[in-house]
C-alpha cells in the first residue's frame, strides 16, 4: 500500500493553484481564495477535508474506520476526517482534489475537475 507522509501530503496540498498554508491552533490549514479546504493535525496524522455530503458518504464507504464525518455539526456540513496513515495515496489525492475544488474559484477548480 502506497501511503503519504504528512510532509508529502503537505507538498501535494500546496501544489494546487493559489493555495496558502497557515498555522491554526497547533494544526495547519490550507486555503484557496481565503477559504479553508483542509486542516491537518501533523502530530496525529489526521486531516479534515471540506467535501460535499455526497462525497463524504462515498469516501466514508471506502474505509469507515479511517474516513468518517467530523463530530457534531461539522460532519453534517461535509467536513470529513481522514486518518492519512491508513489511506492509500491515490485515494488521498482524489479527496484532496475534491476538497480543493469544493471551495476554489471556478477558474482554478476547472483545471483539476474531472
């Protein structure tokens, strides 16, 4: 199984157009157009992705023990926890792209949408 390190994950997130990284309460957030699409907790190797509820359900079905809705109301808004040490790199790339496209301006999202 091909797994990302947190550093490789960070590099991939920053490879998308106009992405910025900023510390946030001991974690790092990744934004495009000043909108957060991922927050990563490097210590625990967990990332929280902004997804549509439909995409959240699809990814959670892939491995519900490693991909699941964030607690409370956050999960109902599509925020989804990924335990990155337990998920194949290709699945993380797919989720990262969907998360980016969910908040990016259309001119950037078109470049990565399939």
